C-alpha cells in the first residue's frame, strides 16, 4: 500500500560519508531524501525541493555555518523544521528561541531512530493532519504531503498565492511551487477547460466535505 504522506528532507553535511549514510537510512524508513554538501548548494536545493524538514550540520566547512543557513532559510519559509547536528548541548534559552529546531549530537546519527524522533519533533507542530485535514488512503489527496494539503485548503477557501504566502509566512515563489506540485500530484493540466486552481479546489471540497466561502 502506498504511504499517504511522504516527507521531503534535505540533508546538509560537508562530510560525504555522513551525508550519504543519512540520506540512505532515512530513505529506507520512508522519507524522500535530497542532500547538499554546503550552504550554497542547500539554498539552491531548498527552492526546488520545498522540504518539510532539513538535517543540517553545524560546521559546513568554508562559508556559512549551519546556523547561518537555518536563519536564512527560516526567513523564507517559517514552517520548515530543522535538526541541527552539533557537538555541544544548547542552553534552555537557545531551545526556547528556536522552537522548530531540534539539536542532535553527531555521535547520535548512527541511531536512525534518534534522527527520526528529532525530525518528528520539529515537524509535529506544523503537521496539518488534524481533524480538519484527515485524508483517507484511497483519496486523491493522499498523493499530497501534509503541507500541500494545508495549502490546498487555503486555495479552496479562495485565497490568492500572495494571501497564502502572507498567512503561512512564506515567499510567494514558494507558494507558487507548492501549488504547481499539487496540480501535478492531482493530475491537473493546463489543457483542462476549467482553470487548474478551480479544479484543485473542487477536488479538495469534494474529498473533505468543505464549502468555499462566498
């Protein structure tokens, strides 16, 4: 049976062995994984992949550090969760100031269960699978990630991409990419007589039993 929600991750580490190990092990447990060797590559990949979470090493060699990368990407997308690989224990103040960051010792990456637990922690608060967003496995919406379902719900309410971006703390470009991925997953093309946005909203309303606001 197909897994309804496949989380999309980016692993950022300048050590090829750790990067490859994490990508492979996390793919084995059901994540869609992508990897980058430094902050520059990660920023480029971030725009293309639209991840649900990232695993980032604190020390990325020459150039921006892991914390620099997280600060930059958080400004672009406030709902992405981050697991920061580090060799020090964060203070309570640091933990409070970064609610969507989990800290994990690099020694702990050998246990994939600990990595998955950390990812679940940073993604839990942003998971739209509440009572409003429950999706049956045989529903067309099961092809979407939780974040895509949440965006589609806002589309079905009549919000524009700019309004969705403002409400979710995202860039308009990021919302546009998510909406296009929704069309692709729902097999909606530009050749249809009705606009893709209207068709997507109809599918959501039919599946979730919601009605658009007048």
